[in-house]
C-alpha cells in the first residue's frame, strides 16, 4: 500500500514537469504560428529582379530594360544634348546630315567591348577585356531602330573570352547566345550596335557600313530667301460644254525673290592614301607598350582625325582603337611619315631622337599573327590593311617588318627606322 502511494506521488510530479515544458512553435512564411511545420499553409513565393518578394510573378515591377531611353546627339562643337536643335547651328555652321546614331562618343577602355558586327550572318561579338569576370545581368544590346536584346540573368563572361549574340534561335552557351527572332534585325546597308549596362549607361558602340549623306563642306554659302508678292485677280468666267471646261483667270502678280545658294564639296579619302609600311610587333625582352606602326602619306594630304586602327586576330575577334595626336597633328602630307604608338613615353625612351609626328593609341599586337587595318571612322571605309605572321621574321630579334608592295618582309635595321 505504501509502494502504491509512492507511485502515485511520482506520477503527479512527472506530469507537472512535463506540463511545464514550453510547446514548440513554428513561424510560417505568412507570419502565422503553428505547432508543426506541416501545419503551415502552402504559399508560393517569388523573388523579383529588384529583390521584392511576391506571391504572383506578374506583381514584379517591369525590368529596367523596358525603360524608354533618351536619344542623345553630339553637336559639331562636341557638346552632348538631348535635342539636336540645342546645338545652335546657324547658317555659318557646317552641318553634317548623318543621324545621331553614327556619332562617336568617348567610352571607357577595357571592360566589355563590341568587337564585331556581322550584318549578313546577323550576330554581334563581345569580348571581356577586363581582368575580372563580368556579370551581364540587366545588360542589353540595341540597334538603331531600338530592337532590344536583354542578356540572360546570371550570364557571366570571364576575362579574355568572347560571346556572340545571334539574332536567330538556338541553345544558349557560354560562347553563343540567341535572340530567338524569326526575322533579321541588322540592316545590311549599315547599322550600329549599342551596348548598355544595367544602369542604363552606354558602354560601347560599333558601326558597320554606315554612310554619311554629306561631309564637311569646304565652301558653304547660305542666303536667306525673301519674297514679296502683290496679287490682283479679276473676276473668273467659266464656260462649260459637254466635253470641254474653260476657266479664264486674269492675275497680276509682282514678285521679288532673292535666291538661295548652297555649295557643298564632298571629300572621300581614297583607299591607299595612307599606308602602313613598317611594323614593330615583337621587341627583344619585354615588349609591353613598346610596339609601334609607321604610316606614310601616299599621294594626297589626309586628315586622320577620327580614324581607327583595327586589329583582327586569327580567331576573328576585332578590336578598334582611337588615334589621338601626341607630337605634331593628324594631318599627313604626301610623302610624310607618322608613327602610331601604344605608349608615346616608352617609344621616345627607345627612340629619343625622334622629332616626327607621333600618334597615340592603345593596342597590343600579338606576337603570332594579326591583320591590321586603318579605317576612316567617318564612313567606315578601309584605307589600308596588312597581315603579318611571325614566320615572316622580326620575331623578337630587334628587327621590324617593312612594306614590300602589299606584303611585309623582315627589315635589316636593328630597332627599325620609324619616321624615315
């Protein structure tokens, strides 16, 4: 009997201990509490591109790529405006008739660049020239008619690699992306590819086959027209028969009109007017920023302002580089030399006595093989091109490749003869 009494006391104490333990609770995604996870209501949640959590993906805000972009124009004096009328062009200002999409803007070097645009095969090639991986989420490509290709979310381009964006359909890969359009986008008679980042900033642009309707005029005379008209009209009499209608009107008009005259001279730089006739592509030791290309005026005086130096590697990747005056100007007379250099200061260290024209650029000539082109940015025309390969010579032995007709051969002078 005493043992039974002890057992009952033990059971009462044990029950008190168990009832004093707190009950486990779960907080569900909708904020409610439940004793078990399985008791939580099932709710689908979506994370929008801006981080917002919604139950219906249609509630996500529109991505930035749907925002209407503002077209900007570059005035003849270099100012960038949203309305071309703000350029303040008057009758004494030479006006180019090319659309704003053919204008050249100053863009940052490195990073993601457009290095190729094939109008026929309908693709754009981009290369990552940065030292780090680039995430293209929210980036997009556009043409001159605002056809827009948004890059897939999470797409990344590793350093020194390229990707082609095809207009048609296919399976996306790290090297090829597909727009999925049935018809073509890029105009075969010329177009421009624009690359925008997720902040709606223009990163790069590349024009192919674009033509200007007119170039800078060497002589322009604009005279406003002034017309004074005095008119007196007498009564009109009309006589009508079955097949004939005759109307007689007597009008006396006195008019004084001054004429408007516009004279525009269009200049097209012919191919071969400037030639690349000496190339230092691989110096002994470190050739970093020490490479150079000599050019020669051939027949006429040419202004190389706004020209580009293009490198095309054997894998088809093309890169265009701006040309800027460093020593002298960009005017190349017939028979005159100029040297396009990667680093003017290092060039002058190697050639301290050089007093000729120096054109500053930014390029990295391959030590294996490359095609070089001089392009007139004004209309995209090729002025000169030359191909070199290290089997020709001058491969790290201190010599240069010199022009021999349309080909290159190894020269005999150590260090080359830039500017002479």
